[in-house]
C-alpha cells in the first residue's frame, strides 16, 4: 500500500513542479489520464504496472531537474530574441543608430544592446531627437547613461522649429509634435544617412503596432506602407534597402509593458526617477496634471501650482505628459500599481486621443 | 486586469519572483473568413480579464457603430487593428497579440482566412508551436481548412487544436462534432502532425474557451486555454545535435575573438569539440561568454558568444556544430517554396537566398511541380504565382551549412529576396541536398570522377556508335545528344569531323592508321568520361579488336556499344556524301564495305536497325536504355 501512496505523492510533486496537470502526468505514467486519481481513491494495479510507472517517473524527475536548470523563462526568451535582432542589424546594416528616447523602454533597449555585443561596446551611436521640451531630468539622465555605457550620443534639435519658436503651448500638441519630433527625426536620419534605426516600440502598445514588422521598411520619404510590408518568417530578417531607404527596427516588438517592468526589476536597470512617485509641483490643465518643469509653463489665472505625490507612466515632452497621483515610491510599488490599475498605458499621452486610426496615419507620414 | 492573483496586492515581491518562472508559448489561429478567429482571441483576452477598462469602453462604442453582433460586444473589434480592415470587416495581415496567465506567457499570431493571404498565415505559422484551426460547425471541413492545415504542417507546426466553433448554433450536437472530427482526422493523416486535439466551442459565448462548458457535458477534454497552458512543445530535446549559426564576430580588441549567435539546437559545454561547417575546421569551446558572466553550459534559444581554443577563421554564415554530429553542406537542394510576390517565380532567374545567417545568390534550377493544396496533389507548372507552393531544386552560387527543415526549423529555412526590389518574394524549407557529401571531412575529399559526375548529376559513359559509312551513326548520335541536353545532361560528341581535322590529321586510312585513330579516340573519350561527361563517339570503327581496345580503356559499364546496322546495299543506295560512288570508281582506297572489311559487333549493348526504325525512334530507344540502366539517375528533372 505504501508503495502506491508514495508513488502518488511523488507524481503530485512532479505535476506541480513541471506545471503539468495530474491527468497529463497520469497519461504519461500509466497510459491512462484517470489512472492516478483512481489509485488515489483506493484503486489497485498490478505490481508490474506500478514498477514500470515508478521507473518512468524516476526518469521524468531526472529530466525535469536537468531541464529546469537550463530552462529559459519567458523573459530569457524575449531577451535572446532582442539580442538576435540587434546582432543582425550590426552584422548587416552599414550605418545603424539606436534612437534613445530616455524612457523605460529605451533603458531596456540600451541594456539589451550592452548584453548583445559584450565584451564589445554596441557598434552604433545613440541618437536623441530633443524637442527642447523634455523633462529636465530626462536630459541629465540621458547624458549620464551615454557616458556610463561609453557610446557616442547624437542629439538632434530641429533648428527650423527653434527659429520659428514652435512649442506645445504656442502651437498646440499636433504642430509641436510634427515639427519638433517627426520632422526633427527625419532631418536627423537624412543628415547622418542612417540605414537602420532601432526604436523601442512594442506591439502591445497600440493596435496598428501589432501588425508592424520587427524590421519595418521605410521609403526614402520615411513613409510606412501598412499594406505593403515584407513577410517576416522565422528569425530570418530581410535587411536590404536601396540608397536613401531605411529600416526601423523594433527589438522589443514582442515585449509587453509588464515584461518591461519585470525585466527592469530583475536586471536592476537604471531608469529616470520620474517613474517613481514624489512630491512635485503640478498644474491641472484640461483634467490632466502637468508638471511645472521650467518657467516656460504658462500658468493661467484660474490655475494654481500644487505640490502633489505624482509619477509618470510614460516620458515625453513635459507639457504633453500627464502625471498620475500615486504613492508608489519604489519599483515594485509601481509594478503593483500598474497590475492593479485598469486603464491602458497610452492614455497618459495626449497625442493618442484622436480618432481610431490616428497612430497608423501618423506612422504613414513618418512618425516613428 | 490580468492575474487576479492575491499576491499582487499582498506581496508584490513574491509575485514578481513567481512570475519570472513562467514558460512561453507561441500559437497561431487560422480558419476561413467568418469562422470567428478574431472573436476567439478577443474572447481569450476578455475572459482572462486582460482588457483594460478604457479599451473596453471604446469597443462598446465601436460595437454600436460597426459591430456585427447586435447588442453583444463585438470582441473581434479588439483585434482587428488596421483601419482598412475595420471597413471590410476582415483581418488582412498578421497581428500579434499578447496575454499571459499564471502559468504561461502567450504570443498569438492572428492570421487572416481570406484565400489570397496564404503568405500571412505562413508567416504566423513559422514561429508557432501550436496551431488553432477554426472550423465553423455549420459548414464542417472546408477547402480553406485543408489549405490551412497543409500550410501549418508544411511550416512544421506539430500540435494542432481543431476548434469546432459556433456549436451554440446547433445546440452542441455531439453527432455534428463527431462527424467533423472524423473527417478532419482522416485527411490530416497525410500531414505529419504529432498531436491533434478537437474542442467543441462557442467563441462568441465563451464555451470551452477558458472554462469547461456546461452546454457540452459529453465533452471531457480540456478547454482551449487549459490545453494551451499545458501542451508540452519542448520537442527540442537537449540531445539534439548542437548548432550555432555565427551571426556576428565579436572582436573588441586583439586579445578577444568571439563568435556571437543564437543556439539553433542542442546544448554546448565548455570543452566540447566543435567543427565549423562549411569550412570543416575544428577546435573546442574555450568559454561561453555572456554579459552576466561566463557559463558552463548553454542550450537552444540562448544568444551567446563562444570563444575557441584555436585561432581558426570563422565568419558570419558559418555554423558551429558538435564535432561528431555536424550539419550538412551543399549548394544544391530540393526544397518546398511558398511564393509571396505578385510577380511570379521564374526558374533560372537569379535571386538572393537568405538563411538564418547567410545570403547567397541562387536560382531555381527546376520547378518539379506545384502542390495543389486542396487535395495535396502534384500539378505540372512552369512558374509559381502569389501564394502558390512548389517543389523545386535550387542551385546556389556558394555552399551553405544546413539541416533538413523537418529536423531543424532554424537551420533548414530560408527566404528569397528579389535583387532589384529588395522585397521578400518567397520562403523555403530545405528537404535534402542533391549533391550529398557522404562524410564531413570535406577538406580531405578529392575531386575525382565520382565527384565530378555527381556534380553533373549523371553517370559518365562512352556511347560508341559503330556501323558502315552512311549507316546513320552521326544522325542518330546528334539526336541522342540533343535529347540528353534537353534533360539537362552534360555531353560531348567525338566524330570524324572534329577528330580527323585536328588530333588525327596525321593519320590516313591504312589498317595501322585506323588502329591508331581508334586508340587516340579511345584515350580522349576516356578522359572525357573521367571528366564526368556522357561522351558520344561516332566512327565506322570496322575492327572488333579496336573497339574492344576502346572498351578496355574504360571501367565496367562505362562503354556502351551501339551497332547501327544498315545493310551495305541500303547504305550504298543512300550514299549521302557520294563516297560509295567514288569508292566503286576506285577513287578511294580501303573503303569499308567495298575493299575493306567491316566486322559487325557480336554482342553490342544496343543494336539499331535503320531499315525498320527511324533515326528519331532509335535515339529515343538509346535514351530509354540509359535511363533504364541508371546512367541518368541523379535527381529527377
């Protein structure tokens, strides 16, 4: 009797550790999905059957221990995929660049680049398209990180926009984003003749992104044609472009927001402290809390600056990025809050609150 | 939202640690238009509580505007992303969706069912471990079902779930379900799936999607989500032979030379002996370098950098393999190709072929047949159009390392790129090399007759035509050569015209000179056979002894004597060149048949009677003989 009880106990432990259901394990051991539960309820079997099943179980237990030491978790797999993509670009493209936007996704991307080419430094520069309206802390953080990693940092500002005094408060978010971000990016890519640019976009961010390829082709005018994308099979990427054309490459395509946070936590990746809550001066504009980051911020007669415990879920131009009130002062707190929250990430971004397909349209026009 | 795990609120650290050990599964959903794929995915996300409130609010508004489900929420709107699709109400491209449960993280490729979008389905299937095939219970197994099943099997997906959907419309009638299951299993026998699981379902109402349905008490199997959480797809056992395609050579300074790549199969440990394919160079593993520290062992899927104990030349495109189990290498293959471009595939045209780590110019040397994916039959074809699948032979300008696709997806796949447009125009799966290297020691392999003839895809042979002047030897020989050329064989013809004026211009027609003539021809023919050619000699060669001498110069079965038997009176009557007349008039001395003897062969391999048979028929008979006796048995053309 104790042989059977012992056997059932071991099988149950095995099921739990291997993540298989008891009936699956039962099928494998006894060639019968209900066999284990019958034994458990006092059923009997021949000694020969039991011996065979016990031998099989021992073998499966050994395999499980060997496997689990080498098992790749979902984060390991995502990491390996991203590294593969980055190496492919380094090996195949003449003049790649990594677009660095200073946010959490960029931080993960930069960390992955360090891993991909270690012990070499990533064989491409970083580039930041500065709209001149980024959070002050982002700029400090950017300079510090680039120096620490030892990569060249290219900072591009659209001087036409500066000359015309373009800004979100004077020209509105649409014009500002188009001139300082979209046009600025095109200028920078053209000026340096980059043939591949890494971006930190994820497919889970937004619906049209879900269909974009990892290696996303752009015409000479930087346009994306959703209906004419290159098929992308296995992990074989077509990196060929004609002169003037380029690729946007998204090594984080298959990551989700939760993956990003988990990875930052696991790998202890440095991110701007704007993601963590602290008392910051904010003004409420159209129901959105905006940080008073510098004195260019116009304060209306009915608006008042308040000190509030706030953090940011995404980072961009400070006048276009809404803060959320929060008590999350550590990374786990932030993740906890994110997991318990019920609104999706991009709601904090003013740019998305247009019609359904706006992002798709913007991308066709050359927005990253 | 997701993960209603109490741990999130209670102990976030413990939760994060637990989440780190989730496994990973990629699957694809496919089915005909309106089978409800998007609805099913929307249902999975919805039931797993993975939809944010603001997304849901938007879907509710959109459902009223463009939904197709009346008052119910149209969950398909969650996944139909592109604006054009919303208007047409169909999905037109592959969309990737992400969700996770406490056990697994999932990536779903949502692929279109519309007939012209086969290529997108193949795209989704190429990275999927499991395929979920939807069947509308009202219509059963359709042409589309067959096509999709074929494509996922072609792309190497081993686990299939047949989701028999819309069972709510027949009140979960078990007999309807059984009929469909039997029909599917019957035709799927031809498709090499490791496992087929059928589930009765209503994606619209959620029956058997994430939880067991009460509407189908007769069904005892798992719900879809239950299946997906538990299916064991790690067929990639640790015993598979080690392969690492070198992607990038890591050279930060003169003291470090590493080879970076993602392990395509098997495991590697420090100290393992390795061989590099195609160069055949050997060494052993010194270190397995990663940013997080050196490892002792690495396994399939890991992106690592290897250093070796010897300084050997390795570059991108090479595959590092376990020494005692190397990959194959070749520059000619048989492969399945799925064409993905509006402009057709043309055999003979130069394209670029890209494997996981190497790009080489290549052309389709032969399109053997197209596969009709409705009944899997073979159809003759000259080109492949968009979404068509064919079996082809490929010729590459340089050899590549590879494994057959059914053994290793990573090292057996390739894409085809158009040289002018840079578009990805097709994809392929290698079946086998046409020119097989029987062992792996290529650097030791001599170039010899066997290798040369294998390269020419034939068995070299000397076809010796003998017979009287004007018997029709040259006419038949020329026809044979033409037919062989049409079959893609490599030939050369030696005859009086090209031998007498050069090599043998010092010889006359005395008996001695005739013997020397045949000896020289025999020697030249032997060299040509050694070069791998099907060599044709067309000479009167009247003496048995000389023909026997020529035969003796060649190996067994490399000499085929063809006696063109035309009676003297017939040959003399034909007298194409007027030679008989001259000989009769005494203007030509030693003319065979007139004043010189012709010794007819006693046991020729082939005898042609030109009185009874036309030259063309004779040539056909000779080619048939060659085919029958294996001289043309390289790959089929």
